[in-house]
């Protein structure tokens, strides 16, 4: 199991990355995420203004606060120096660089977002397995434009022998969309469209406070990546949309949500879910939902991934140990703890309230049904109930489907010589011994007789 981490970037290629050196100043290898870059839309530049905003985060610290024109000049020189004239990666489809709802999204998705209610969201999606939401999001034309923009970018990368960062340590192909000018558009996609959904669907993992993203495309098929191993994403919420093209295989397989501590624990049958990608269709899931992608066996598959993160959630998580609101294993552990606490409480009650020769616990007529009324000796994995308010207290034996701590306790008392199958109960004292283990066999007819007898 691996974490698809945010800082998976290949730092070993420092010297080989053409953009690193410029005059005597060097760009940073990793962006300064705290720095808020200037906007460059109003300047007449050779390259997309978004490239300048993205690149600004890589400026050496001494340049971050110089006047904007100086930064633009510096960055332009770097870009011109390393990009042969005429072969610059100019945007092919400028309309992709800012969100245009009417041309990007299918009408059903837009309507749901505009309504902004849980009901409207759920009306356009299915949840075939808990925490995995599937819905149509992008128009075919938008997918095609984005695919051709990516191709254009990759052609330029190949021709200029420019070394780009791959999206993950697990991918040899694909590209970080943020790095070639789509960061602002993807930010808007997260803020205006994915955050409203996540606020409702993933509230417990910071869905309402998503505030940064990592946006990239993955590419599978011939001469591309084949499959993707089992992993969790470095995100709170992941949007995964298939852009095309024609392919077979490449199914996603999901295997339950896990916190860091439980990431390698086993899968339960109800957590198994496989999904086949459809172009234009989105899968939205928690980043901690364990998954992988099977081999794309023919054709080419390109998917857009938007890992959405919440800094607030990440900060709060540092102080928490129990993630039972979303981690399948924490949740199972918690239920188990609650079961034992109930059992322990009953045991304490038993010790405090009764004479040594009678065993007492609260009486749970609906949960316990006597299977026989013989005054027979008590066995392990059996239970004695003396009915509440019974005129003639009876001992009832109940068989457990599995052994129970109480039964063992009973056995222990018997061994100590206590007469546990005798005694009278006064007034309304509940005189029974047991636990509300719902796995007790229930015999409805006998329960009714017993009620009548009372
Ligand atoms: O190939 C896919 O659809 C899954 C991609 C993925 O899970 C990832 O890149 O994190
Ligand atoms: Fe993933």
C-alpha cells in the first residue's frame, strides 16, 4: 500500500530540468506554497499569464517581493532562453483556462450545483458503494478540447526535450495540469463545484474547507502507463474524471476507507467495489478510500484527477486518534469497544447489587428468550434469567451462539461453590443474569409464553 504523496516529485533531476538555472539566480526546486503569486492577465506577455503566476512560486526567495514587472521580466527571460522561438507551449484552446460552466459541464450537473441542496446533488449521482459517488460532469466537447490541449502540451514537451514533473511517483506518464497554466481554472473547479458537493458528502474529512488542490492527468495504454497499484491519495477528496478516449480495461478497484494506522488492514467483503470508467463521468471519493486501477488492455485512457485538500482538516487530524467517523477499521474497533463496555457495566452492576447466591442483571425480555425452563445445572455458554416480578421465579437457560464473558463469570461463580440456580427475588428486583447480546437465539413463541406467565 503506498501513499500517493504530494511531494512525490522527482528532485533527483534537479540539474537536468532546463528551468532551474537562470543567470546567477536559481529557481527553487519545489514551489513556495505559502506564497500568493501576482496576477499577470493585464500585461502583454509572450506566454499565458497563468504560466507566470505558476512559475512565480518557484522564484528564489529574494525575488518574491520585487515589483511585478521585474518578476515578469525575469521569468520571461527564463522562458525565452529555454524555449526555442515558435515552439513555445502556447495554449491551443484559451477557453479552457477559465471556467465556463455552460460549455464545460453537462446541464444536469450544473442544475444540481445551482440548487445547492443535498437532494439535488443526490438526484444526479449514484452511490454504488458507501462513499463512492458517480455522476456525469463534463460535456464531450470539453473532454475533447482538454485532450487536445494535453496533446499539444506533450508535443511541445517532446520537441523541446523539456523535462516535466510527472503527477506521482507511481506514474511514468501524465502531466501536472497546474504546471502548464490550468491551476486557476482547476482552483475554480474545486471551489465552485467540488467543494459544495464535498461539504455535504464528505463533511467529516473537511469537505467544507477544501482549500488547495493538485490537478493532473494520468495516461494509460500502449506506450503509456499500464496500471496503477493499490494506494491512497494525498487528498481529502479526489475527483477522477475519464476524458477518453477509446479503451478497454482500466477499471478502478476500491477496498475500503482507512486512516494511516489501519491503511494495511484487511478488506471486508462489503468494501469491495470495482468501477469501469466512462468518458465524461466522474468518480468522487475520499482520498483515504483505498484503490488502484487495473491494466488498460487496449486503446488509450486519459483521466483528469483533482486531489482536493483541506488545511484545516489536516491540522485538526494531528490531534485526533479516533477516525471512526470515516475509517472502516476505527469504526469496527469502536463498536467492539462499546460492546465490551456494556458488558463490563452489567458485570459491575451484578457484583454490586445482589446477595452472593443470586446473580442479577437488568432484565431484557425482548432480547432474551428462554429456551427451556428446567432447573438444570448451569453450563458455560448458558445464561440464567429469573423473570422480573415473576410470582414463581424460574430459571431459564439461554443458549448463546458464541461464548460470552458473562457465561464464563457464571461458571466461575459456580466453581466457587455459589448456588446460582436457587433463590427468590423480591419485589421488582430484576434477577437475571445476562447481556444484551443480540446474537442470542430468539424463540418468539416461548418468549410470548413467558410474558404470559409473568
Ligand atoms: O487511473 C485511475 O483512474 C486512477 C488514478 C488514481 O487513482 C490516481 O492517480 O491517484
Ligand atoms: Fe488515486
